[in-house]
């Protein structure tokens, strides 16, 4: 069971990376916003599945992920504030 779960996680990780690349290509190279929108919907679904699979594998995954997202947001906010104060 654990090997199958790891295999599914690897598959969805790969799917997420591929969809992110496709979205970037559609927006930057093709300027095809409709296709990017469809890929974004697929990306959202793949991330949801990946999140569920990680939760099976690691009981506190959701809490850890939420904390890491907050830390990333705080770091970005701090860097933006730092840039703004240097500009003044």
C-alpha cells in the first residue's frame, strides 16, 4: 500500500510540474489565456488530489503546509517592505 501511495504522489507531483510549465508557456509564449485557464483548472484538481495523498502519507501534512505557506507569505511581505523602504 505504501509503495502504491508513493507512486501516486510521484505521478501527481509530475503532473503538477507539467501543468505549471504548460501554463507558463501558454501565457508567456503563446499568449493563449483560454488554454492557460483550462490548464489552471487541471492544476487545481491535481494539487487537491496531491494534498489528499500527502495527508494519507503524513497525518499533519495540512497543518505543516499551511504554516509553510504563511512563512513564505511573511518572507515575501518582508522583502517587499524592505525594497519599498530602500526606495524612499
